C-alpha cells in the first residue's frame, strides 16, 4: 500500500465543495493508499485575528506571529479548522483523527527570532502518525507545534508537510494549491528532476516563493520520498490524475 501525504492550501482548503470531493475520492482510494493530511489556514487566522484587533504582519510571505496572535493560531488551526476537516472527512467514510505537530512530538521547532512565535522545524518523529496510519486511521495534522520549552509555535504548513513526509518517508507528497503545477510558457511542466529544477531556476522559469518549495522538495527526495507532486484540485477525479501524472508537476529522481 502506497503512503501518500497530502498538504492542502489556497482556495481548496476553504472551499467546502472541493474539500468534500477530495475526501470522497480519498475514501474511494483508501484500499490502495494510506493517506496522511496536513493543513494550514492562514486566511482564516487573519480573519479571526482582526476580530481581536490583531493586525497580521508578513515578511517575505511568512507570518510574523506575535505571542498574542499565537493564541488565535492555536484556536483556529489546532481547533476550528482541524475539527472542521475531521468532521467533513468522517462524513465521507474516512476514519479521520485530528492531531498537531506537538502531539507525540510529531514535528517540533524553534522560533525564527526572539519575541516571535513563528518557527522552523528542527526535528520530526513520525511514530504517532505511523501508528494511526497502520491502524487504519487518517491523521489530519495542523501545522501548530512547540519548541523545546513547550511554548507554542506556528510552523509553515509546507515546511511541516515536508518534514513529516521525509521522516516516514512517504511514497508521494502532494501539494494542492491554487496553481495547476509549475508553469513554463503558460503550460504545466509534467515532470522535473533535480537537475531540471536547477536549469529552470537558472532560466528564471522557477522564481520567487516557488524556489524554496522545489529546493525543499529535492531534499525530500534525498530523504527517501519517491516523488513530490504540485498541482490543483477542483473536482472529484483530480486526485487520481495527480497520482498517475495526468495533471500537475511531478518532481522525482529522474535522469
């Protein structure tokens, strides 16, 4: 049985129709695949923070989480968003269990700067996730965690997904977002090897925030992940297409 970790972001994460379709498709494929699921929910955090008079501040696309905002992050990601996904998945026939990076020290980290509760992953232990998966449960993982002192940390969901996917390691790591894949001349690049990624970075095709994502993906390949897939999800059937390479961009150790 193939192990597949799905990380969802963008509109698909907040669109109940798309999320329900994805859950139904995962349920249909669960006899052949052992799924794990990682989510963020930054837009919802920003909305709820505003209700408490907290202004979201970003630097290079990364939220600068204050201690006060960390309470909101815990409440939204570890609470509302996580349980919303668990309930939705359960209604589609998936044995979903909600956990966070702090549970079983699945992934832990350190703050990026003094006074900040934004963190980077420093260690990952997939034991609790693997235990649930082996027992037939689907771990639904929020990206909140903790540091060595037990203080809460807000970890980027992409980084959390890469850390746990590498620690298992899974066969396929799928990033679902608002883009259909890595684009070149307005067309999706179907496959990329590490050498091909460097060529496209040098040519300026891969730029901006996509560079750290693909570079981290290459590291995941070195850690044992067989492939990293970047693509979108709009309707039932799209997950199968991502898995078989019909859509999205597959990063793998090719020639």
